[in-house]
């Protein structure tokens, strides 16, 4: 952009207009917006696992005195305080954040205890905030522990009328325990929930072994622990790699089992669904697939859920394989979903960074250490202040009569007392503020006892502040307390919900077929390469209509679950799904729309794929070889080259392999019979010479068993057979010329008349 900063023309009264470079202004302002989004909206802080809106909600509830053991307060009051004092944004966005903190299907360890309608796993929204109430949970209390003891920094609120914490002390490993998700400018975060007990175990190990590997930490934290349960089917290696890089994902499947209905019948019951999948939308999607006949193995779906999830799947018949049915559902629906891992968080509250598992835990531990040091210093300062006062009070008790005399007789007792006993202002104020009832002898003993206890506590804190080992011992003890409160033993509410399993080795072909409704069809291909599928097996196709100038070429029966092989004159094979063919209405569609066929090639033949079958493929020039049909499957639109031919030579024949001999006849009406064993089996190539010609090319090929003889039909439909002895003069080696066809051989040069 040019630097021409000439101001716009005006009427002379434009002294207040400052010309600026548009590019620089856009960059500066967009950067400011991006930073605001990253720092103050979308990314959580690695230390307390909270975004600003969540932190402000918890702080506002703390300021209002809404503790875990206090009464519930209207959410409208909480939202009002949050947006009035701390968060200058819309009330609905704040309430939505508050609601999410209370949902036990969104948060593994809810931070807010909600009373009223806070939404459900079906995706229904919460009631309006005038109807709902909330208070903190023990998790929120742990996050706030020490916030009033100078454990963290405070900053002015948006209107500078109040102060708010920049981060919470975070005695609970909230970032990993509850997870987080958010989209900023140019970056995003996605962290699944984990089990707090396992996180504490890993943190304790890191305290003792700061250089612990990810592999070791995964022994403590095998993977996420979603509030909705489910089964993770990723391998241990994939999970370790995701935690090492901070990027990856976890494939989560619904938990299911079969229920016996007697007489061989059964139904499938789904009791857990993947995290953040709406149950109602999931059932709706399955019902849509059922109506669209994409789930031929499934008869019906019912939602029998109450407090627990119970989705019932009814198979089409008792012979349906339950695993196959579920595998087809996992492929088509959100019964299997992938939860992404992108541990992009604010390191030390300032720098966006994708962190590994050990880095997240180490930074949380370092924050806990800093909180401990700050709280200890805060307590030390409070002890010093109290000891100063107690020291003054003890002097007063030792000189009680003199103190009383000075107070009674002196106009200004304070300077007199300061001069007489070398007291501080604070000590004198404390003495002068003493009540008469405190002058009893017992009070002196209490003060001496308190003085000794505080002196001992001061010594302990000073020893703690001077010893790194002692600090980690205290942090270790605090984490052990958290672990005890969130233990995951059997029958406890914090037991691991998400389990691990390997996906069953299901037949991919069988799964694909299970997702297609099996119906009989008749495949019609026209001479100009148009294809369509008519419902049912139609024996007589003579009444079919085609485009003007076009006519029938091929017609054969198939099932919608079949794969079709289509071979061109250029020696290429293409694969089409029978269920993907256009319907019988109209003239169908050109095959060239479905596959990438060369313009100079035409369809030679098409047939239903049989993976167990082998074919002889032959060119006009008389070259050929055996190819297995399983090798002809093409996975892309481009097809698969099977026979190498170049114009004017073309692929001409495909004949199923059977028997032990091959009969070949040329356009020169020479017949040759040779053993099938002389033909090589290949996956691609030009092939070997089948029969030698002076001019012309190949006419027809047939495989047969020499013991049964060679049979052909003439144009009148009469059948002729020559046995082995009668064929003696035509038996020779491959690639020879052969001899003139026997008497009665069809004039067409074809074995079928």
C-alpha cells in the first residue's frame, strides 16, 4: 500500500482530522481484537482451567457469599452481579456459561450446584434465569481456596470501581478434570474431561519425578473420563502420541449390550452415548436413516430413557448379527464420535501455547507452589502484626498499675507510654483500646499462650519458605486431600465412567453390505454407454425404450448389495456399487459421469463381481492371460488398468475360467485347443500370444473340460459336441495357428452360435 497520506478535501474546518494509513490501522485494530478474543474470551488459563467469564461467575458468587453450604440464590441475581461488576457482556451469554458449569453431562465435576431446570442431554435449554437457583460446589470452593489471602493478583474491573482476580488459586486440577473448548482468532482449544483421582496420582508422581515421561503419566491417566461415559477405542500408542504433542483426538463409542427376549430373539440396549452428543438428535438421525432404508438390519428404535439413558434397537430378525448391526450404526451415526484434543491454553495467563500433558500438570503444580508461598507470606505478615500487638499487651500486663496511672493522669497518654516502654503506635493503640474486663489474670495467660503458639507457627512458616522440599511436601499433602475427596473407588460417585476397549475386527465388506437394503435389480447398459437399474429381475427386456439412435447392449440380474465390474475396450476395470445406480425411470445416466473413462474407449462388458472367480482376458490381436476378479476391483473413479493395449489393438473378450483346456477360434475360422495350464495368471500386462494369425484377429474363446468334450451351438440352437479323440487334430500348443473349424461350426465364429 502506498504512503500517500494527503488528507481528504474539506471546508477548511478539519483541523481535528488526522490522516492514517488504512493498512496499519486495520492491522493494529484486528490484532487488538484477536488478542482480546484469545486472552479474555476463548482460551482457558492453564493454572485454574477457567475462561474469564467462568472465573468472574465464581468470584461473583464468592463475593455474594453463595458457598456450598449456604442457601441457593436466584441465577438472575448472580448474572446481574457478574455483568454489573465484572463482565460487560450480554446477560444470556453469562447465563449460558453458568448453566454449563452446573450440567453434570457437560462437566465431569460441576462447579455450580443448580436447582431447577438446567437443561438435559437431549439438547433442551435451561429455564430462564428468573426461575433457576444456584450455589457453589466443593470444586468451586477448592478453586477459590486462599483467594482472600493474597494468593493471586487482582486487577481493576472494567469500570475500575472494583477488583477481580487475574486467576484463581486453583487447588483442584480443573483444566484437565473438566476440560475446555473454545474458538479464538486463528486458534482454538479442545480438551476432554479427565478423572480427578487419576490427575492427582499423576501430579503426585510428577512432584517426586519432574522428568517423568508421557508413557509413565499415561499409566496414571489412561485417557479422558467423559461425564457421559462411553468407550474409547483408540490404542495406547495413539493416546500417548496425542498427550505428547497436545494434539490428536479420541474415538468414543456408545456402550451397548444385548437383552435376551427369549425364543432366540434379542434387542440391543444403549446405556451410554459419546460426550457432547445430543440424545434426541442422535435418535432422530437413526430414525431418518431407517426411513431412508440405509439400515436394512434394523427394524425399529425406541427411546426408553428416564434418568438413565436407555435407547432400544430392535433388529430386523433374530438372525441379525448384533456386532455387525452396531458396526454399521457406528459408521453412519454419532454413536461413534471423535472428540478432538488440542491443548491450546494460556501459559501463565499470557502466552497461548499448545502444551503436552506433563507441561500442563507441571505448570499447575508450579502455580500451586506460588499460591502456597504467597499465602504463607500473607499469614506471616498477619502473625507479625498480631505478635506486635501481643508484645505490647504483655508489657501492659507487667506494668498494669503504671499504665492505669498514665491513662488517668496524663492528658496525652500515648507519647508518654511510647517514651516509657519503647512501644510502637500499633501497640499503644491496642493497649488504649483494651476493655476493663480483659484486665483479669486469666487474660494474661491466654495472651502468653497465643504469643508462644504464634511464635512457633512463625518459625514453621519461615522454615517452609526457606525450604523447597518442605513446600512440595505441603503441596503433596494438599493434593492427597483432593484425591481423597474425589476418590474413584468402586461404588463411589467419582469412579471412572469412560472405559477402554478395542474395536472388534468386523468384516468391512460385510459392514458395507449391512448398510444397503438387499433388493433384486436388473442392470441395463445401452450401446452408447447409458446405465440404469430396474427393480426386480426382468427376464424380457425387449420392451425397454432407449434414446434415439441408441439401443440395448447388456442386461443382467443383480442385487443392490452387489459390486459391478465394468471393463472397457482399453483394458481398464471400474467398480460400481449396484445401490448407487440411477433408477429405471428415464434412460439412466451416462457411465462416463460415474467413472473417468477415456473418450476413445467403450464399454466392453459388465457383470456382478465374484471375488472367487478367475477370467481369461484377451485382445483383438490374440494376446491374453488369466486374471483374478479380486485383483480387478478399483477403489477410485480412475479405474484400474488390467490389460495393456494400444490402438488399433483393443481388449475384446472376458471369459470365465473353468475346466482344463481352452478353445480359441480366429476370424480366419481356424480353431486351436490347448491346455489351460499354458496360460499365465497376471494382475496386469499385455499377456501372451494365444493364437497366431496372418491377418484378422480373435473371434471367440471358450474354457472346457477335455473329458466332457467341446460343445457349441449353431444359429438354429442345435448343440454339437466333439470328444477328446475327435479334437485330436486341433489339440496343439498355445500360440500356434490351429486348423480350420470342424464341419457344422457356426458361421458367426462364436461357440454360442
